[in-house]
């Protein structure tokens, strides 16, 4: 297993943990439990950002840019409509 594969696994694990912590915070019944999940989520988001940044610097993770026309269409589709 090379460094890139290890980093990809770590990044995917961090993303999964973020998802679990977010749902834990959303579903929690008490403020203390919600705060514990929110704290864990913020910590994990920081780890995910660091992993992503390192992978991007090494050229191992390069997100694609969405075409400008597609971006405009999505904005128009999801923009709140104003009566007028």
C-alpha cells in the first residue's frame, strides 16, 4: 500500500466520521450530547481539511471545476423565487 492509497483511506474515513458525527448531533435529544457530537464533528472537519490540503498539494486530489453554464443553471433552479 503506497502513501497515496493510505491518504485516500484516511480521507474517506474522515468523511465517514463527519457524516456520523453530524447525524449524531442532529438526532441527539439533549444539549450535552449534541455539543459532544458537534465538538467531535468540528475536530474531524479540521482533520479532513488537513488531509485534503496535503493530498491536493501532492497532486493526488484535484477536484474538477464545474462548467460555468452548469453553475448558472443550478443557481437559477435553486434560487428562491420572488413574487413580483
